[in-house]
């Protein structure tokens, strides 16, 4: 259970997609960037970033890997979870959260969009690897190198 709590703590960082996957060189993790780049064009669209990030977080919470999040998994992985928060995601009220439900609620909340827009320095709707690196470096500077 502690392993899962640690993973979720990393997910809750300032910039989950970009800063949590940094290397010692203060650069975005190349493997994760390329995994998120579904069409292989060398840049991330908001849709690519959203799909990748929501699936990554969903998989961390679904630690039994059965394709859905139970209330117990939510409670085990996220200390701030409760029945009310779980019900916010369980849109069809079947007692479990599917990836589609998770994606829908997370998209509505707009967390990935906010982080994406902060990284998209030129505002062209894409995040390049250079922009991801710059964002990681910026966040490290803001955190006083503690990341």
C-alpha cells in the first residue's frame, strides 16, 4: 500500500506529465514523452497528453490491474479519497470507476490542460521536447532545485 501512496504523491506534483518524469539532467523523460506522442510527430497535442496522463494515473490507482478502480483502491492510494469523491467519478453508479469515467471527469476538471498550456510556451497547441525541458527546468528553479 505504501508503494501506491508514494506513486500517487508523485502524480500530485506540480506538473505530473512533465516534471515528475524528469531526469537528473533537468529534462523531461524522453521515453514518456515519446510514449505520449501517439502519432510520432515529435510534439504532444493536448489530446495526446491528456490520454497518456489519464491512463498513466488510472493505472497507478488500479493497482490490481483489473481495468477498474474500486473504492478500496481509491482509499488505499489516495489519502484524501472518500465515498463522495469516488461517487464523483463513478458516473454510472456501478461501484467502480472505468477509464472512460475517469477520463471524462479528469477532462472536465482540466488539470492536464492547465499544465499543458503552461508548457506550451509559443501557444501553438503543441508541446515540443524543448518546451517540456524548459518547463521542467522552470519548475525546478521554482522549487529551489528540490525536485
